[in-house]
């Protein structure tokens, strides 16, 4: 979800972007495992379960091939060495997974050719029969929009291929009970590729103030998706779900986020049950990111920690020392007082 606030002038991609992969220095990966084994917090700890290995603002207020590299709402591991990044203004970027430097961009649109309020992203590569040509990324992309809400499938060149069914009660009012600009915010595919999940950002009209719905779809033998079970998840007071990402064991990493004017953002990383064992997903707190070391980060507006911003996208990018490598990105809303910032976290789930 994004407030419509002051826009900034677009900047060209500068030579400093070449250093996008050079994140703020942190302790080496080998230091975290022995400390954890002895019960001590890892270096640059946000909590006993999460440490910050670096951050970069190198893409902030830049452009690539005429597209603004910001408003980033979702991340997804793509083909080898590549990462997909989704702008909620309908741009789908391909980034170098190491340096985060843009390598390509395509524009997405709905059935009428209009831009999407794109929020969630899955790179559905193993199940696609599409092939690349002329260097175009292979596979298909599942993209959620919180306007209707919807989940659509696109080719690597941005061609609209189809749309998934959505339960009537999740539709945005007045057709359903969904809140405008508060419906499908997160999207993830469980390990094995057979179950897709979309998380609502906020409760449906008539639901308790902390109860959020998570809708599932099951893949058919033809590769399509049919509606599956619906789950409930309880957020911390005043927070909504900005992203949900499956861990390798099928449990869910959930990013809960809120904003208070004059105070700043609250961002908490939670670990929830693997869906399928009942319809209620229980959680435990992994870290409040306000407790992370700032590592020299600066904020352009009040924040409990200058590292914080409007964090909205998240992806598991690998493993290191028995922990998950997690990349998180903020949506700057093209706003002068917000920043496009990537965090690298190491998570013991």
C-alpha cells in the first residue's frame, strides 16, 4: 500500500550504482555460526535469530532504460544469477542477484492496457513451457494487484497470459469485503510449486482488527491454479502484512509493517506455520527491525531507527552457515523523504 505523497525528480543512474553490491561492511558469515552455537547473539544482531549483514541505497532515485527504479513492492528469485523486482507502478525489473544492478525491465498492464497496483510477485520458472529468445528472461510471473484484488500471469516479455479466480468476499468493496488499497499485498509459492498463497494486507470489513486472510490456490495437472483453502493470521496491533515469503521448509516469513506520522515505521519479521495444518496460522517473532544496528544508515524523516523505511518486498536468496539469506527492499513511493533501500538479513528460522 502506498500513500500518494510528494514526488521527487527522477535521477539518472550514476557511476555510484556500480557499487550497488558493496553493502555496508559487516562481520563475516563464519562469525555468526559459532556465536549462535554458544548461545550468544550473532554479530550485528537484530535479535538472537536475525542479524543484519549490510544494506545499500545505491538504487535510490535512479532510472533504468527510462523507468524509475523505485516503488519496489516485491522481490522474487529468478533464473540463476538474477532477481526479479516489482514496482507497484507496473514495471518488472531484472536485477543482478549479487550487485542488484538492473539488467532489464518490462512493463505490465491489465486486460484493458491500464497500469496495475502491483504488490506481490512469484517467478514461476520450473513449471513454465516458455523459452527465452534474444536474451529475454524465461518463465512466467505471477503478479498480485490490490485494486480488485487479482492475481495475473505474465510472460517474461510482459504479455498477459491469464488470471486466477478470487473468492467473492475478498474482492474490494462494494463487490466484496476487502479494503481499498489493503487487499493482496504478499504472494508466494510453497516449496514444490503446487500451492500459491496471497496475503491480504488488512482485515476484511467485519473481521477483527488484527485478523488477516491468506488465500491459497492449488496447481492442477495442467499447470493452472484452482482455489484452495483460506487461512487466518493475527497481526500485531496496528500493523498489516506487507509481504509473505515461503522458507525452504514451507513455513512462512511474514513482514508486518505500520507507519505513524512523526514517529516512523514499525517493521517486524515473523515466522508462521506451514499452511495445511489447520486454517489458523500461528506465528512467533523473529525480530523487530528497529533493534537492528543502523550501520551508518540515515533517514530523511523521523524513524525509531534510521535504518527503517517502508519495507515491503522480501525474498529468500540462499543459505549461509545454517541460516537463511533474506533480502528485503523498501517502497520509496517516489517520495523525497523515503528511500529505496535493500537490507541483507541472516535468519535462523
